[in-house]
């Protein structure tokens, strides 16, 4: 099989920004986020506007923390869960630089980051904003039922994270290096339960992780942490089982953003999900661990369930994808 | 890429708690029924209504209470706890309409609330009417 892992020599994270809703702030990683709001409306009139506010905040904070001005940014690459990539498109009305919109469901955080890294490595761009957002209520409205609907959810369901995360990816040398990336393949494990996306996505995550390790001739313990996006409790178990079957034991250093963003006592079923889940954990928590040198090398594997509600009703299954980006401390 | 992961997925599947879910639905659904009966008795005995009037008013009261608790963000928690016990009674029907209406509010009165309200309830109404039509026909033909 042809390789789809790319190594980078001059791609760095120059700035990051995260904004979250109240439940994420109350969670165990609350202290790592740059901005938070008291309620899910985020001082706006409706949830779609709230999500725009979160994404706008994340991008603004990321650019500010990079020390750059808007004029220095070459490009934004952004995506979300809402039809027509609406949140990203509308938010970018307020910024002067060009936009490439992308859709990768919940894998968008790493999809945008790896695309930005490839562009920077091409030397045609210097500073690119990679961003993504999700909002619990806009996602529920689009993919499932009204927020106040009383239908029960099973334990396997995940809870869409309300938030947005952004990074300024740059060719300027900083202390966090984007060292390589593996582009995901669409994997269909023949699952069709939108209330159990962790299980549907786990095979895609294993496929990407294994291809990444094989392409670069690495053993899993090269990384201090392999963190998946939103497999949650249920999907993580499936992932570890598939990996063990394929001869890779990653149980000691596997984490899942969806598992660590909320605490056990929060009403989130199997854990967090959504584009923002992986984005805020990576650009908030993981970035901090790298900066303080608690971690040296991390493989972030953002997982996405690529289902379409109409096609699910037409008895189609849930295809899934996972994109991996490796972040390392830049040893100077 | 389609590959068979069925075996691994199957051995990691969480089994739904059928007994717990059934028991809670039975008790909560039953309690909603008992409450409705209480209301009906109250209207008959205290307000001296006819049985027909009392039952209609009882139904409307349950719908009102369900709509209010949906608006206050309480009913979805009851639904999560009690499952079918909360969404099979008429209160569940009212919840499906109120929650869809709340959701549609930002899209305007006509298409947001007016049309959106029936997003979930529409199929209940359609199949309710179809079922009564069929059963009505059977009754008319065979049990007159």
C-alpha cells in the first residue's frame, strides 16, 4: 500500500486559542481553556450564533497569542459540523484573510491542522490559522432530536462538546513542532447506530494509527501519548482490542479526549464528542503538557463519524475516518 | 474500505439494562396514569363535572404540565430516567411538540415553530389517524 504519512521539517505551532461552554469549563480540564461562557447561548440570541462566537474567540485568541497581526496570516482552514460548513463560513466574514472550508466531521481538528502543516511545508505559506468548532445544541438539532426532547439515550451515546479550538501553524521556529501527519482512509465497519459512534469510529482510528507506525517504522512507545479524538469509553475499548489483535499494545499510553474532558459525575453518557472535543483538548491541555515538557511526543488521532442523517434513514451505515498528527517538543 | 470488525465489536458491546429500563418505565408511566386518574376524580367530585368533561380537562392538564416542564428543561431529564414511561403517555407527545417548537423558535413563527412543531409528532398523528381509520372500518363492518 502507498504511504500516506508525511514528515515535516519546518512546521510549528505558534499560537493557540480555545473557547468553551460551561460544562467543559466545569470539567477536569477547565483550567486549560482560554475563555469560557456561563451558559450555552454564549451571550448570543441562538445556538448557531453562540457557536460562531466561540469560533471567533478561538481564532482571535490564537492569533493574539502568536503575537501576529491579522495582516500577517496567509490563510484560514476551518470546518464544523453544521450544514454548508456554516459556522466557519459566517465567522470568516469578520477576518481579512482567505478561507479554505473543510468537512471531516469530528476529525476536523486534525484535518485542518495537517492540511495547514502540508501547506506550510510547501513554503508557499508562512502563517495559517487552523480552526474548528462544535456546539452541543446545534449538533443535536442537526443530527438527532430537539434538545428538550425526552427520548432516552443509551449509555453508548456521546455528548457533543460546546467549544472551539484554533492554532496558528507557522514556519517560525517555536517550542512545539508538528513533525508528521497521516491522512485517514474512510473505513466502514458496518455500524448504523448514531448513538454509538465510538464503536463505529474505533476501526478507523486503529487503521490510521497502524499505518502511521508502519509508514514511519515506529513502535507505539515512541510516543508518550497516543490520544484519540472522541471514541469515548465504549470506542476506546474497541480500539484497544483491535490494536491488541493486530499486535500493538497501546493500552499504557492511550488516552481519549472524549474521556478526559468531562468527569465521571457529569451527565455525558460515554464521554465527549464533536469537532471541538479534540480541538480544545489538543490546543488547551496537550499544548500545555508539551510546553511544560511533561510530554515530549504525542500522536493526536482525531476521529470522525461521516454519517448523514438522511442516508442513515435510507439504511446506509456509518463510515468513519481518522486523521493523525504528531506533535513534538522542539529540542533546540 | 470495508473490512470485517464484527467479531471485535461484538465482544465489546454494552448490553442495555432491559430489566431496569422496563421496571422504571412501568412505575413512572403508571404514576403518570395514577396522577391523571386523580385529576379526573378531582374534576368530577370537587368541580362537579361530567365524566366526559373531566377526562378531557385531565388530558389537557397533563399536556399543559408536560409543556411547562419541557420549557423549564425538566422533562428531558425525566425522559432520560424513565424512557418509555415518560414518552408513551400523552405527556411524551406534548413534550415532542413543545421541544420541537422551542428548537424552531430562532427560525421564525411560521416555518420554525409552526412547521417544526410536527417534526416528531407528525408521524404519531399520521399513524394515529390511519390506525383509527382501519380499526373504525373493521368495527363498522363486523361489529355493528
